[in-house]
C-alpha cells in the first residue's frame, strides 16, 4: 500500500516537472527567436569568434535547431 502511494506521488511529481520543463523550453525558444532579429526585423549579424561558434553549437545541442548548426558552420568557415 505504501509503495503504491509513493509510486503515485513520484508519477505526479515527474509529470509536474515535465510540464514545467516544456514551459521553460517554450520561453527559451521565444527568447532565442527574438534575439535573432533587431527592432527593424533585420537579422543580427553573427560575430565571427570562437566563443560565438561554441554558443551556436551549444544551442544546437540543446534544441536541434538547424539554424544554430548553419550559423556555427558559417563561423567555422570564416575562422579558417
């Protein structure tokens, strides 16, 4: 009986955490999208630095957004 109650409590907690993670991901995605264009709607130019390339690769590893991968490859080509 106690095991079933603990299992149910764990399932409810995991479900709550999952929903919170989804909401956080949505907020982060909105922030990332808003950072890619300026106030006039023009794309912000990429910084051609090692740090920016690492940032773009990090973002790609988190959200698998191909735009981040393409940005990292553009920077890599410019650095070579």
